[in-house]
C-alpha cells in the first residue's frame, strides 16, 4: 500500500485518477481502517486528506452559509455553538455516529462517502439542502448531497473525484431542523429507520420543508411528497398524518434481524411526526 | 515495502519508530515502542480497549494509522501514574473492584480521564454515555461507573 499525504485536493484527485489499483481517500479513517482490517478493502493507494489546508475548519461565510471541512470530526461539530444554533438537526445526526472515541475522528464527509443507507450524518444534510463541493480531473462542481449516494456502499463520484467540503445554506429567519433514528438499544447502534426534517415557518404556518429518510431504502431519500404534506399547514394532526403516510409510502426497506420491512415502514412514519414537531418548535424559537 | 520514519510524542517523551504504512497506531505503540498497556480487543473501533488520546482527543488507536502520529501528541495508560503514585482513577478502580480480568481497564481509564479533563463533575448518565464505546464483559459496568464518580469527587476534593 502506498500512503499519500496530499497537500491539495487537486493533488489528491490527480493521484486517484492515475491510480490503477484500489484507491481510498481517508478523512477520519473510521470506516476505511475497519474495511482494511476486515480484508474487505486492501487499498493500493491510500490518500490522506488531513494534510490539506482548511480541512479542519468550520467556517461561516459572509452570506451566513457554512463550509465544513472534510476532516472536521463529529465532536468538533457538537462543540461549535453557532453551528449548533443554526443547524441542530445536522449536528445531532452526526453525533449519533459511533462512540466518544469514534466521534474524535469520524467526519460528515466520510459518513456520506461510505455510502451506508443508514448513515446518521447524512439525512440532516439532505434535509438542510447542503451541497458537496467536488474536485476532480475536469475541475470543480457542486452537487446536492442527495445525489451523492448511489446504493449501499457506492456513490456517484467518478474516478478521481473527491469531496473538498460540505456547504450548508444560510439558516435565515424562522428555520428549524431535527433528526431522530430508531435503534433497539440506547447508544452505539446503527439506525433501523431515521428521519430528518428541515422547515421554515411564518407565524404558525410552514412555508418551506425538506424531508429526508434513512435506513429504509437502498439510499437516503429526499421525499418531496412528505414535504408537500406539511407545507402550508400549521402542523395540525391532519398534516402530521399526511406526512407520516407520505414518508411510509416512500420507504422500501429490507427485512433483517434488526427490523422487518413492515416495522421499518411504520416506524419511519412515526419518526417523521416526532421530528417534524421538534423542527417546528425550533423554527419558532422554542426549546426542543 | 518501505517503512516510514515517524517522530512523535508519547506521554510527554519524544519517540521515533519505523512503521509500515498499513500498521495502526495500536500496533506501533505495542510492537515498536513496547507500550503494551494499550490493548487490542476488536480491532474495529467497537470495544474501546485501545483508547488513547491524540492531541488531547479520545480516539481508538486501532482506527489511527501509526504514520498519522507524526508530529502529534499521544497519551496512553502508561502516562497516567506519576512514578509509583497511581492516578486517582486507577486507585478508585482498585478500591471499587471495578475490574476482573482487566483487559478493558486501560481503555476505561484513558477514556474516563479524558471525560474528567473535560468535565470534572459529570452526572452518572454523562459517565455512562461517554463510556458507551468501552466494553467490559466482567463487571456489568456498575462498579466502573461508581469508581469514576468517586474518583471525580475526590479530584474535586469532595470525598464521598
């Protein structure tokens, strides 16, 4: 295995493009090292992104949007008060990933690129309308987060392409987001179903919404019908009922020992109702 | 395969070693530096037996490459006692019999110290969540949690 400590994303992309064998980019390493240990992946070229300037930064840009470096670990997101105030749902999702030890290393971008349909860090990004800044052999592009996952363990990134940062939009007035998952334990488990909702209110009325579901389909999904079910409402019982129905209709989960298809389909709807109420309370400036 | 020269700091001492790029920090601590206090449990970041601090942040050393230690500061269980004077956490683990086989203990000690460095007065719930990534198959955790709470109280000079 050749280890490369890339000094820029362009260099990282060029190494990956020229590589002939198995290539892996490494940020926190909490997935890559496990795959190496298990023999699932034996990289010929391992490209460490942590030596690139800015990868450890959480930056609020002039327009109020946020740029999160690819090596920013979960624990650092949770310790950033201004980011937590703007995007609590994004942060609470990432903070559910792994143990304290894993939180010291694991990153949002790594969680995204690992391609798990159950990634707790990703639904919040999708609901937030975040974009990935991608650097590749043919230049840079920005892609909505929901277009990155292709299926379990795979992404739509082309050979030589690497994510250089995640951008969260400006929060703006009257906004709130939240994420919850179901697990059979209280800690240290992988989502059986998950839901993130980001919405905006004017008075009591929901004017914008984005709903993302996790662990109930081959990829994390943005569910437009679910957003439409609550836009224009005051999140009354009828709207919540319609939201849950739309979310369950969009789910196409597998059955396994951790949850049957029927269970996951039902529970993701229940989660959507709860998450919507938390996001709504946050949007109205109430504590939730 | 050529090895890479790594200069790093472990428990305040400057050290050097030659690492294969595939070796984990855990392998390097144990096999190149002879610091066998840090244990390998699962090797996949699930059990916490290999807990160390990397520039003050608690991590699983099995999920860090040895070559990533270049220029960093590592803290291991060997750095907790001052000579023959045990750290209060170590003393309280013995007093409360918070171990049987002892394999998980170095990881629990390093993780608990990282918690108390950050939060000297944690609630029992905070201790349990912080240590959720450290597995123990002997004690049932209760004695470990009590030992950590008692050590924290002593360190705050509020003997219970």
